[in-house]
């Protein structure tokens, strides 16, 4: 049974989820219904390797996985450190594709808006071949937006392998509330794509999870000066004018039902994973604000 079959959800939850996904498809699909159907028919005989969160474990080559964030410290990795990362499994996300020297084992895209999908397609064009052995992860929200290799092939590698899964609900905390084991027994997803990939890595059975390019004390990205990201950064700065130089990353500030900052989440989830699952959560280096509460891998 796959992780997104009806019995796993329960009938009522499944119905509510399907209604939500149909709304997403109606409002945020990246191509029209007719075009999507035509593309599916064109590729009906194509064979692509598909996984779920159970079968994807056959792609593991290590008990250690490196999660590639987009903070500026990603540019500070030495050649030796990148060599170490490449000898283990790694999980890229969002625009970590731009980091030279590391082609991840797995990749989780971030298609937040239709404009993001179009921009990613343009940026990803030169990486489609080099990412041919990377497994792309697609959750059901992406599927219902038609972000699927058969419908939107240019946002995936050539002849892609992909993992289709249902994303769990996230943890909600109001003011004064803190994380509990009961929260983490249900899901590790809290805020942003990093908590999602931590949750996926745990489900895949990794025993050591290392965060690199995670700089919560800086509102910066490792690619901020890359020419190909100039348009993206201008749009981002326009859409997020409240974020200024010298501020911490946005997940460090509370918002509705997300009362705890992301560093407290990481400390809490690291403690939980060690006690309950025998899993170690590391930060890459000692010069990170998360050290020493998180152990440094390098």
C-alpha cells in the first residue's frame, strides 16, 4: 500500500483533502486542462521510474544524508567537505541546483506560484542532463497543479525518476505553546521546505541528517549575486520589502499558528529524534548559530 492510499488517510480526511486539491488544480494549475490531457496522451507509452516513500529506500546508499539549504554558508564549503557530501546521499531543494560541485541524490522543488514554475523552468534548462540520476520528489499539491513529468517535462530532468507522496499536515503552535513529542509523533513538518525534507529523510530511514546552507541569523541566499538570479531577487525583494539586510531569516519571526522560531524547532526536533528514533541531527559547521545545541558534522 502506498503512502497516499485512501485507508491511510481515513475516508473523511481523504474527501476533505481531495476537495482542497481540486481547488488548487482549478486556481493554480500551470497549464490548461486540455493541454494537460494532450500531453498525457502524448507520453502515455513513456516509461519512467516511479517511487513512493517505501520503495524510495532502494535508492539509499548511505545512512547519512546532507540537506542542502540556500543560505550563504553553502558557498563556504571546502572542496574536501563537498567531496564528503558527494560520498553520501544528499537532498537538494529549491534553488540549491545552482551550487556547483554537488548534484544531489534527491531533490524537492518549491513551486510556490505559477511564476515560480516558469522561472524555474528557465533556470533548470542547463541542469536537466546533469540531474538525470537525481530522484525528484512530488507531493500531491504539485501533482494537482500539473507539475508532473508527463505534463510539465521541462521542470524535470531528462527521463526522470520521481517519488510521489502525500505531504503530512504541519504542526500548528499558538502563542505560549511549545513542541511536544505528540506533535512530532504525527509529523515533523512545521515551517518551510527544510522541515518538509527533514520529515522525508526520517521516513526514508536515515540515521544521520546534516543541515548545510542553513543560516537562520542571516536574511541572505548563496545565489544572491548570481546573474541568472537577478530577476528573481528583484521580484523577491519587491514582494518581501519587510525583510531587510541584517535581519534574521523569516522563519525566525512568529506568524499565525507558528509561534516558535525555527531554531527552537530544530533544537526540539533534534532532541526528539535522538531520544525516540535514534537519529542524529547535525549542523554543518561550528561557526553556525545553531552550534553547539546542534552538533557540528565537520
